[in-house]
C-alpha cells in the first residue's frame, strides 16, 4: 500500500449542497477501491494564482489516503470526468506503508479532533459564564471616577515614542 495526497479545486459557484455529493463520491471511491481515507480537509474558497476555465477563485479540498495505483487512476478518472472539478493534483508521499500503522494514525487523529472539539465547547461555556458575571457586577455610580482608567490615559500620552 502506498500513501497519496490529492488536492482538488472545485468550481467556486457551487453551493454546499452541490459540492457535498461530489465530495461524497470521492470518499466513496476510496472506500470501494479498498483504500483508506486518512484525512479529508476542506480548505475553503481561495483566490487562484491564475484563471482556470475563466474562474479566478476555487474551492480547495485536500485528501490524504492509502491505496494502490489502480485506485489513484480511478479517482483521477472520475475527477477528470466531473465538471464540478476545475483542477486536481495527486502525489505519492510514501512508497510502502504499513496498513496497521495507518489505521492507528486514523484513530489517533479522530481522538485528537474529538479532544479539540471538547476543548472548544468548554471555552465557549467559560466565555458565556464570564459574560454573565460581567453583566451581574454593578458598575460605579456616575459621581465616582475610575482611578485606574485615568492613570492609563496619562501613561498612554507620556513616554510613547
């Protein structure tokens, strides 16, 4: 088994509903061809260095997978026949890959993604809690001046070069 990376540039005018079947088709080809999808990453819409089929922008997708040469030929044939793809490129990153190591890497990346999503959820909860606390704290009366604020203003005007 070899390891490959494929970058596909999809037509920029496609909506998410129109792009998703195309991406599902690519991932299905990999699984049907006895390949292992290691990573599927949507980079989003970016400006192209030069126009391709009169398009200045494109929607980038990155696929990292393991498989053999026939799988790559079939994947590229399907991309070439599909009008939703502007351009693609496949490179071989490793000649011989142990299938068990690849599967372990896939599991590790899934666990890492889950941990990151949990961390993001915890951060959003802590931010919402701090906003609630800020709303509950009383503000100084209108007759009282905030001493720290006046010191900061003096510090900003003095000594800045």
